[in-house]
């Protein structure tokens, strides 16, 4: 009688595939974290037992954006400064404001998202302001006697630039002013000499990351002593008209002081958005004219 087992097909023994081998187990080494340009990089290394954990084989790199921008706005409760603070917090940027009067007296949703510090740039303890910041934005400036204008437009900004550099802040952005094609004897006033001194300090201390914005007249809704001045009622139509006729007025731009009439006003929102572009774009640095401020603002809008 034929054996039942003899009817079964012959089966040859085969080795277990290496993928299922239980020898030489895989060990995961601890992950490492590092920051590059304010981005979080996570590296995992997998190495077989007996292989150096620093081996470059079987390495997975994962890079993810994290919220890491922290800006300090000097004069943050002023007309331009408050617009910058508002634009920044609306885009998830942490904001600290330093100004002599501290927190604004009015209420708004974005105001609660800003850290307000009352202080003077000449006497402030910078440890309370600059530690951890990635950008300093200065809106410092004003009018008065010649000496007062040199101090607030020039010296105050120079102090701030040097403090930022000492604390290792990567970027500095200065809100300056258009020169209006004024003759040299007018540009020698304390207002303009102070502004240009501040510009020079920014560009010398931050040659590859310093930003100087030179807007003309800035319009928007400006709060003064509890009242709101609608500067946009004049500035907005003036900007539209001047831009519509600029091809005809360009030949006049070489005339001294012609830009007092022909330079298009700039909205405070455009200035604020140009600042945000400077904060987030590492390729954005140098001196920016009226038109370039508008272009930078439109990049953020898009």
C-alpha cells in the first residue's frame, strides 16, 4: 500500500528571508534637535546593532517651520508703530513694544497680544527688551529744536542699533524719510541729519540684514489725545492722483524740492506690511524707496 506521505510533493528547506531575521536588531538612537534660520530640524538615526550610532546611513531628516519670530518695536504705540504691531500679531509674530508711554489708552483686540514696556531708549534695561528677539524695528523720530531733532531722530536710533548689535539681534529695520529732492541747505537741518545718521549706523552695523524704509507722507487713521485724525481722506486720493499722472510729472523730478508736491503719499498699512516682509524675508535688506515699499507690501498681501 502506497504511503500517504509519498503522494505529497517534495518541499525543499529555504532560509528565512533576511527581512524577517531576528538577529542583529535595529536600534533607534535618540533624536537630535537643532535650529537653522529659525526653523526646527529633527534628525533621527537608525543603526544596526554593533554599528556606530553616528553612521550616516539610514538617516531621516524632518524640517518643519515653527513660530519663532519675535520683534521689538521702538515707539510701538505711535501712529506707525501701532500699525506695525497690529500687522505683526495678525500674522502670528510675537511683539514687544518699547515706548515712553507704554500701553495705549485705547482698547483693541490686537493690543492684548502685544507686550508693552514703558521706557526710554537712553535709559532702558535692554535685558528686559531684547533677549530672544529676532528683529528690532525703530519708528523713533520727531520734531522740535534742531538739537532735539538730532537727538531723537539720530542719537536715539544709534543707541538702539548698537544695543541690538551687542545682543546679537539678526536684523534691524529703521523707518526713515524720503529726502524730497531738497537742496542741501535744507537737508542739513536736525531732522534730516539725524535720520541720515541713524541710516548710516544701521547699514554699517547690519550690512547684509539692515533695512531702511524711506516713505514720503504717511497717511491713515491717526489717534491723537483720544481723537482720530482721518489722514487717509487726504493721503489716499493724493496718492491715486499722483500715481496716475507720474508719467507726465517725471521730467519735473529733477527740480529742487519738487517731491514736496510730486512724491506719492504712502499708507501706514503699506509701511507696516513692508516691515513684515523685511522680518520674514532674509533677502530683503538695504534702502527702500517709496515704490519699493509699495512692492514689498504687495508681496505680503499676496
